[in-house]
């Protein structure tokens, strides 16, 4: 059972206004870890539901082509001018509305005063990071994000700090959270879940090949780009793990049993979470959910009994039972065949992986946004931060974040 030293994130709740800082008990574990994935809990999301906009291969017929041709703002086309030199500051960006808040951070839409493109700026309060013992995770977040480059991972463009906060500027991913789309849709049809699961699988394959485990897979961290392809954001728990690690972190209903029971673990945990994600996309709720308390969720995870609803396709059940298994010698993705075992599973039979990697497969849902214009309509509204960014003054913690 999770006890000291770890940190657990909570899930979205009904009302965006509840999304503030995570509440921790003495153990550092979240007191309000998750909300039930019931359709009533959909909040104020503006996302349209999948039912009315499943793409029947119309429009957007060649996504890789449209990506290449699009020179819109925020989503650099084919060859992005990745700015790697120099530091930015608040002065370089015009602050706009909040796009999301999480356990430690707030993410704003911002517009560059130079190229006028839109970006997402994640702001972390240093005092809060220190208080919640997240110094190492935060430095890792920056380091891992800076290292990765993949079509299904968000791109980091620059970071800096002032006396109070850390700042990370990333792509603004315009289509909103997969979470909002899922709650509005209640559950996804088999092919829709398959499309998103396949893109996540490629991203995990890439991360693991670079010895990075992600550790926080959930629909809140999966964003849709303007063409409906996924981008994974939130590298707050991503870590370079060549061998084994022990830290308890993640989000309760997505935790693998080896994390819950405080055993050492590795990339196996991401394959378990992929199973939970696929289950949630297909069913609309997670398999070990309990409305009572996180402890109940952990008990369910350790008991490991999954009830597969009768509407699930046999292939899906077969895949899920091989991902959501506590037996690490049986968990797909974690075996000798690696990610190929997942990709070659019957449920993914019709996926052409190389085309998918080129974004050459139509997304099932195209977010209704005006691309490149800072259209944040797919994101929930949040009360805005009143603190003025870019303050000078005493800085007790700056030295703890040398890379920012
Ligand atoms: N690049 C982005 N473009 C648009 N919105 C984003 C981007 N990155 C993050 N967001 C929004 O901000 C929210 C919070 O960001 P993030 O998950 O990184 O913060 P966090 O504090 O680590 O979150 P949590 O505790 O919920 O896991 C995301 O769920 C998403 O809605
Ligand atoms: Mg998050």
C-alpha cells in the first residue's frame, strides 16, 4: 500500500473550479484522487461529442500533407524552427487565458510578441514544488521534455524562471483534452479507442526506447491537435530509468500493482496504464474505480479482478487481460517482444503502423477549432491567476532548478 514519500495526482472533477492544487495528506498522497468517470461528471467542457463527429473519411484526407502545408501558428509545420538558444522571459509573451490547471501547475495560452504564434506556458510555483517535494520530478520534467521529439509528444520550446515561478513554453495543442471528448461521448466506439490507443502505443515505444518511463498516462494528459491526432503532455513524472525505480507516483486508478505494493518497477507500469486507458476509452470508467477512497482503489488493483462489460469486443478483452495483469512475466509490452507484442495483437490488426507514425491515417474526430488563431474554445474555463508573473526579488529556491 502506498504510504510515505510518494505523490499522487488527482483526476478531473465535475467542476473546473475544483481543479486547484492537489490536497495531500501527511503521506503526500492525494486526498481527492479521482472522480468517477460517470457521464454526469462531464463538467463544463466545450468539446463536442464523438457521436456527431466521427470522421467518415471525409475532409482531411491526407493528414501528413495537410500538416506539411499548414504554416499556422502554435503548431509549427514540418520543420519547426526549434529555438534552442537563449532564454526567454515573460516579456516575450503576451499572457492569455488559463487552459488547464493540475496538481502543481497552471497552463496559460500565450502569444509570442515576436512571431505572433500561440504557445502553452506551464507555470510552476517554486515554493509549492519545494513544499510538495517535487524538485527532482520538476527538473526531470524539463530534462525529459527537452530530450524528446516525436509526433505524438508535445514539443518544449524554452524555459526560464523568475523569483517565484518556473516557466515552460510548449506547443499550444488546440483540440483540447481527450478527457473532455471522452466524458462528452461517454465511451468511444472500438475503432476510435483503437486509433488513440495506437498513437499512444507509438509514443510509449519511443519513450521506452529512450529509457524514459512516462508514469502518468490518463485522458487528461492526452491532447488533440487541430487534425485530431494525439499529443501527450505533462512530463511531470517522466523519468530516465535504465533499470528500476521505486517512487510512488501517478494517478490512483491508473497505478500498476507493482507501484501500489511499493515494489521496484520499470516501463511495465506504462503498459498497465495503457490497459487502463483503453478500458476507460471503451467503457467510460476505469476498472478499479471506487468512489469511497483511494485505499479501496488500491485494494481493487491488488485484487486484480476486472469485470469486462459484455459490449467489449473479444479482441479488446484479450488485449486488456494481457495488459492489466499483475504478472510481469505475462504483461504485453514488458516481454521479450517489447512493444511489438502490443502492436501485433489482434485488436490492432488493421492498424498500419508506419502510416500511423506519419500521421497518414485520418483521425476519427477533427476538433472544431480555428487553427492557428489561439482558439482555446475546446478547453474548460478556469478562474485566472491574480499573481503578476515576472517579479523580481528574493529567490530562495532558484538554485534548486539550475536548468530553468
Ligand atoms: N501544450 C498544451 N497545450 C494546451 N493545453 C495544455 C498543454 N499542456 C497542458 N495543457 C493543459 O493544462 C492541463 C494541466 O497541465 P499538466 O497536466 O502539465 O499539469 P499538472 O499540474 O502536471 O497536471 P495534473 O496534476 O493534472 O497531472 C492539462 O491537463 C491540459 O488541459
Ligand atoms: Mg496533467
